[in-house]
C-alpha cells in the first residue's frame, strides 16, 4: 500500500515536471514563430499578400516613416523554411537549458531585450553604411541567449571544469564564425545580440551553488 502511494506521488510529480517543461517560454516562442511563418509565408505570401515587408527591420522605414515597431516585429519573421528550422533548432537547444537554469524572467529579459538591441545594432549599421537591405529573424535574440549562457559560464568560472561548459563556449565561437562565413547572414545582428546577451547575463545571472555547473545535463 505504501509503495503504491509513493509511486503515485512520484508519478504526479513527474507529470507536473512534464507540464512545467511544456509551459516553458522557449516552447511558446517556438510555437509562435512556426505559426507566424505558416500564416505569412505559406498562406498569405503564396496568395499574393505580402505582409512581411511591412514588419521587417528596415532602417529606411524606421527612419523615414517612424515605424519603430519593426525593431520588435522583425524578430518573429523568417525568410524561408530553412531559416526558420535552423533558428528554432538552436532556440530549442540553448533556450531550454538557459530557461531551466536561470528561470523564465531572466530568459524573457535576455531574449526580448537582447533581440531588440540586436535589431537596433543591425539597423544602425545599415543606416550608417547606407545599405538598402532589410533583416528579419529570431537569430539576434537567440545569440543574446548564447551570450547570456557564456556569461553564466564566466560568472561561475570556478566550475569551468565540466566538458559541457567548454562545449558551450566552443558552440558560441562556432556560431559566430559560421555567421561571418555566410555572406547572406546579418552578422551585425548576431554580434549585437551576443554582446548584449553577454552583458545582460553578467548582471542578472544568479550564482550557481551546484558544484557540477548549470550545464551538467547537456
């Protein structure tokens, strides 16, 4: 009888954890990005209705028309399916771990503030260089999460002995390099997001008490 009660208790606890994981902001953001892509790219755009150009990150529209909302809305737009899948895969890997380790509030702060700062960095650079191009995608916000994750490693440098933490730093370096190796990538947004996320992370990251580090499960 006692063993059944214990098993039932842990069964409920396990179901609670599963529900908690499903309710992570990371999962909500992935779902939101996918839904927006399907609506805009697969339904409206294929039927001749172009809404994307009204919400992408264009310094000409921001400066000329005062459409500052583009700095935010461009974070939820993607050029094609490959662009979407790549971003959502990295968001799932990095976002889930950072959110579980640092909490929803810190995750949301890094993602949205870092993403906005990344958009501003991209917009400012293109405006200064007079590049008549537009940018879109969640990668600026995702790179902010990568930067904040590295900040977690730096802030807990006394626990830098786990391989997973070294992998985190190598992943950040490789991600930045891969972006600069691709001429169609908005590298300024990536770099702006990474630096913003790193600085935000240094301020808000809580000191880990786990001697094995926050990335031990990776």
